[in-house]
């Protein structure tokens, strides 16, 4: 499924999917960058950030919440559901 994550911070982040066997995904996301990626429905996107003490896991989001349902005529992505 097609997914989208937006780095709404002023820092670089690392996105990683590690919970799916035989699946490897890791990307750097720059500030304000929109990341489009494909992932299996059971995948969880881990967001890691750098601190003075090293890299820490700052968020883990099921990819089903990041699924893109369509691309509108104005080229804006429409997410299938909102995270509560």
C-alpha cells in the first residue's frame, strides 16, 4: 500500500520499518519533507531522531494510518485515516 509521512519538525529524522520479516526500509527525512513509500499492511514505521546521547526511537506508527487513499486533482495527498 502507498503511504505518506511528513516530517513536520526542523530536524532530520530517520524512518525505518523493522517489524516485517525479509523487509528492509530505511530513509533519512529532511525537515518539512514528505516521504512517500510502499509498505505491507502490517508494517510499522519507526521514527528515530538524533540527540546528544545518540539516536532514539521517537515514534512508531502503524502504516495503515499513513495509507494514501487517493491523489486529488490539486496534487494533494489524501490520507485514508487520521491518527487520534
